């Protein structure tokens, strides 16, 4: 298949979206904005989410209406795998939601408290129970599974790689914030629990004495 200018435009737009989305929450940018806006910076998380959603939705709709021949299709027995991945993705979002604060995620908790930097945890210390005892970032893993559990052509394949890379980088940046906030406690947690896929948990299960 040959890429048309429209296909290349979609990939370029996704790269730009990921770049500016990451730039908006880069520490150097947020530190500058906090110094400039002072108390009003507590609204930034809500502003960030609004801009992200307002730019994501039209780009996603534009991408989905783009017609191309698929290079991979979940058909036959693979449909069961596809549904399994989508179900696991939903489970990870729901399991993660038990430990995360939706109010903090949206930015409403920051506005009420006046504290711009808040973790998504529902507790003053980071949670390590439930799904968080298996992987550290269930929402990122759920998003990765959701992205790949669909048919795709060449343009969608490239877009999937862009978004996957963005999610991995996002998880790493989130790790830096958590280490800065919780220090050695979070480093010990990193040593015990895998970031995105439960390699350490599986290793413990496989080596557990019968």
C-alpha cells in the first residue's frame, strides 16, 4: 500500500498531539506557569484536560473515517483473543479506578484544595493493594491493550506505535513525579511491582512452592 498525503497527515497530527500534550505537563513548563499564575495555577489540571479532550476527539474522529485496506484483522479464533484483550482493558480501568481519585484526575480536587500537585490516589499515600500490587499503572496498560485490540491498516499501525510510545513515556514521567513525592518508599515499590506488565507478579506465582 502507498501512503497518501492524507494518511501521512494523520500520523503527523498524532505525533504533534502527543508532543504538545506532553509539553503541557513537562516540569519546566508547569514550574514556569506556577510561578507566573500563582494561586490560579490550581486550575491548570482542568485546563489541561479540557484542551487534551478538545483536540483528541476531532483527531480521533478524523482518523477513524480514513479508509484503508487492513493489514491485520481480528477474525476467526482471534476474535476471542480480541474480546479477551478488550475485557482485560475494561477490567484494568475499573480496578484502577478503585484506587484513583476521579476528582484529582479531572482537576477538581486541585481547585478545591488550592494544591496544584496531587497524585491520583484516593489516599494521602500511594496505594499498593489490589491491582496496584500486580502492576503500577493499570490505566496505561489498559489503554495499550485497547489501542491494539482493533483491526488496523498501515496508517493505524503507525498511529498505534506513536500512541504506545506516548503512553510508555507518560508512565515514565509519572514515575518521576511519584519518586519526587514519595522517595525511597516508591523506589521500593518499583522493585517489587512491574510498571506495565506483571512480569514480577507472574515470576512469583510460577516460582511459588506447591
